[in-house]
C-alpha cells in the first residue's frame, strides 16, 4: 500500500470517527430512578431533570438529592457505554480517548 492510499484511509477513518462522535453527542440519553428522570445529551450536558412530586413527601429532600446523584451517575455510565460501543472500533482497546 502506498503512502497516498494510507493517507486517504487515515482521513476516512478520522471522518468516520468524527461522525460517530457527533452522532453520540447529539443523542439524548435518559435514565429514571424511582421518581427522578434525567435526560442528557451524549456530550454529558444535562437537558432536563424531572421529579414526580406525586410520589414523594416534602420531608424526603435528602432522599431526592441522593436519587438525583444516583440517577445522574447511571446516566453518565450509559453515555460512556454507548461511546465505547461506537468508538471502540476506532480506539481498539484504548479507552478514554473520547
């Protein structure tokens, strides 16, 4: 394979990687725990936090804070898993590149 063909292949790979990353960034991920629903974009920017107040009492503030924390952490894990799934073929076992 000559250098020119290798460069074209590398450019195509880079374009494919950027397209996959853009697709992830523009995807809305959602996670629900009990009465808390959080939505975030693939770039980990929070879109919304919804709390179903019909299911809670006013005395449950600490539990709500804990539930939000757990829900957010699980949502970030979902985004990381999707990123690894789509980008893993490009990074070939080198996590943390995206």
